């Protein structure tokens, strides 16, 4: 913890020296009461509700260890704001937003374009690049500049399952049949573009977007309207038409033995505590299964994502340095380890990842296995998610169930055209 205050001390001394020179040459011998009064500056921090108290206590301890000179200059206010909402709020009004805020990495380009992120430099940049896994650093980078502090490598998905029902979690076909035999369900959110792309990625079909240095979408890269896309869509139709399939939205409660009907669920680490408590010794988690189309097996892919901490640009250079130091602490090894132990968040910090408890965590191990088959979630326009949701609705309604390969290809051409026009 001391290293952050050494960095602050040095950088603030530089800022103070410049300020003193400016005062000497620019204001003469002004000794008014205003020049002698130091006003506390508020630094607002947004974090998800589940870690508000943890963060508030840690920040207070950090300030106490750092010295009264910092605590006397800054008031740090920690309030609840989800990553999704914080990004939305910052994009709506940067000036009214928090000084430090959490967000999912797929919002990076938009936040850069909105002028909501201060890029990292100096020791802060070096620490992020040296201490975090490669994927998280890449996710925080746009056009060779690092704009955020990685805080998790766990924003992906895998499969939870009931070991008393699912005998072979490796193949989707066996899972569905085990569920059917037991009168149970396989839950997956096929109406979400974050999940239904798993079949496309598994078959080798691509969908991504290029972004310029200002965070603007410039091009869509797609191979959905191909034989690979048809293969994926046939796999989706097979799943959504199976009697054991169920559309999933917040389905972790379906594992409750008192009335629940879930035997398998595609989700992420955020559901691990609830599901493990319901299933007990029958709690299982593995990478996503394979699916078979026309006699060939395909490993289901996924999006791999990360959560970040951003610092808003500041007019006051001294405050900006302090905000970066605080963000560095909040995203550092100590805090990542604490959030793992208290809330089960998967760390991006390499030292925290090497902890035995992290390695032995069933959900994080499943995610790590799935990340080998994942696509790093880049920057996608807002319309992408709306288009893929409508596509998923069509899937769930059975619209494509009786289609020929040619009809499926035509449907994918229409989908691809919509995605290429997304902004």
C-alpha cells in the first residue's frame, strides 16, 4: 500500500512546485484569506452495491496509512452504481459523473469517445502492464493507449450443472437427454447476443467491429452468412426446439430443490454462491459443452470479458494524480484478493490468480477452461445487442425450425446486413 503514496508524494510535489512557481510569478504577494484557505476536494467513487462497504472500509484504511495530509485534502465518497449504469451515466453526462467508476470493458471505446477516461501513464501504466494478465490489459487498451485499470478477469460464462442429474457434461446432446429423462431443464439465455453467439464462435463464424482512435465504430467484420453460420444456426435450432430447453433470465433460483427444475445453466461466476448453496455436494461447473451438427462436433465458444476501473479527466492536475493513485489501489493485488475472498470476484492480477484458493475455486476453474475457447469481447455498437435479441426471439419462437439450409442462409444474410448497418 505504501508504494501508492510514494508515487502520489512524488507526483504531487511536482504539481505543487509548478503551482508555487505560477503563484510567485502570476500573483505577486497576494496574501488574502482566500489564498491561505485549503478547501477539501470531494472524489466520488462508483462501485456495485455488493462491494460498497468493502470498498469504503478499504479506502478509509488506505487514507489513514497514507497520512493525514492526503485525508485532509480529499473527501472520498463511495456510492452504489452497477457497471452498466455507471457507463450509461458517464456517457450521458461526463461532468456529472463520478471521478472513479467501474465498467465492463465493452464500453471502453464509447467512454473514450465521450471523453470520460483519463489514459494511464508513468508508474501507473507500468504497474498495470506488469501485474495483470495479458487479456485484461489488452481489453483496457485502445489504439495503443491504456485507458483503464483491470480489476477482474471473470466476465465470461460457462456451465453449472447438477451432478445427480447430468452424467456427461461434455456434450450438449447428452445433457439435454439427461435433463429430459429427469424432467429437468437446460437453461440458456438465447435471446441475448452475449450468449447466442456461442454457436457462431463454435462453428468458426466471426462477428466483430473495428474502432478508430476516438472510439467510433468504423467497420463490421462478419462471416455469419456462410456455411459456418448455417452450421451454427442448425445447432441453435436443435437446442431451442428440444423439450428440455428453457429460456434463461436470472435462472440460478431454478436450482432450488424446493420447486426448481434446473439441471444445467449457462451463466457466470456471479451465480456461483447461490447455485453451490442449492446443490451442495452435487454442485458442478465446467466449460461449455460441444454440440453436433451433421455428424461433426463443435466446441461452444463464448465472449470473454473483463471489468475495469476508470478515472475521469480532471481540470485539477493534483486531483487527477490522486484519483489515479486511488484507482491503482482499488484495482491492485490487495483489493483484488479481498474481493475474491469476500465476493468471489475473479482476479486479473497475476499474483492474486496464483493463490491456491483461486486455483481451487470450481466456478473460476470452469471459466478458465472456457476462456481457451472464447473471443475477447471488443467494442460492439448498441444496436448489435438489440439486433441479436430480436434474432434470439425468432429462435425461441421456432421461426427457423423447419427451414432448409438455403432458407437458413437467407436468414443469416438478412441478419448480417442488419449487423453491418449497426451504429
